[in-house]
C-alpha cells in the first residue's frame, strides 16, 4: 500500500490542474492585439460555461483569431453539456492552430466522451510527432495517454497490440503507474484467455489500489479454474457497497463493472 499515497498526491495535483483554466504566458505572445487577447483570457473570472466567461473568450478570439487557447476553453462547456457538434467545431480549430497544445485533450475526449477509438488513436499518433515518447496524461489524471491508446486498441478488439503497448510502457524507466493501469492490462489478458497473466496483473493492482472491479475479475479467474471464488465475490460486493469502485465525474470507465454483474457471478 506504500505506492498509493504517492500516486494519490500526483492524482490530486492533476485533477486540480484539470479543473483550473490554464494560464498562458502573455509575454511570449507576439502582437499587441494577441497580447491583449491573452490578458483577457487569463483574467476571465466567470464560472465555466457562464455567459460572462464565454463572452470573454469571444472577445479574445475577435482580437486574435489565431489564439488557440480561447477556442479550447470555450469548447469545454459544450462537451460537458453534451453538445458535441459545437465542441468539435471549436476544439478542431484549436488543434488546427496549435496541435502540440491541444491534441492530447481532443484525443482523450474522443476516447472518454465519444468512444471514438479510431479517432483517439489518430490524435495520439499525431501528438507523438510533437512529443515523442511522452504524450502526456488524461485531463482527469487517471491515465497516461499511452494507456488510453492501448485501451482504444483493446476496444477495437486488437488485444495483442493493446497488451504490447502496456507491457512496453510499464517497463519504461521511472514510469509512474496510474490508479487503474494494472487492472486494464489484467482485463485485456483475461479477455484474451491468458488467465495466468491476467491474475498476475490483478494481484499487482491490488497492491496499488484494490477496488470492486479488480476483485470481481480475481473472483472470475478463480471460478474458471474451479477454485473457491465465493469469498472474493463477497469481498467484491462489499467493496462495491462501500464505494470502492472505478469513478469518473462525467462518464463510465472502460471495463467498469456493476453490482448486478458481481451478484450474478
């Protein structure tokens, strides 16, 4: 359990960062109108999605149509409200103007909100050209984006490719494991019928952070092997009822399991 507090601190930092509008260094912006646009963007005090906030971004865009951050931040409320058409129009403009700054966000959102796995992979691959070997983390802080890319391949039923990406990533020097990394690799092995490797990863996951879904799959492996699985099933139900599950504020995690599935095991 030693690793969890260290991870949890990193997770908190990422979540806090993700929920605060990123400030831009206006001194690095060329042109007086664009500097002014940057200052308006940085001083935006309206709550996200409010009329005041959105109008501030409009002013910034009017002053400097090439200021990508204004399009990016203006897009966010539309995504959260389910207006994906308006979101895509704005985020595509932000990516067109500054792919290095915004491909990570667009790719993650294609995965998380739209389940556009092929589109997400395309964005992660494009991002690799700008940030070779380090494409960053998801907006919510849950995943390294290489893990998200592997999940996309798994969702497209390319399990071996997903496994290879994760295995290579986990061998990277100084890699910081996420809260669900071993679990996602374990499920991918499980769905490939490689139960020994699946269990190995579920057990590694339990040492980082154990939760109902992970315990459920450990129970499934035991059942497949004709071993006693009922204690693990009971523990999975207990963990679920205590709220020890995969959580996200906006969507359901990939490979999330529900109480009904545990109860029916």
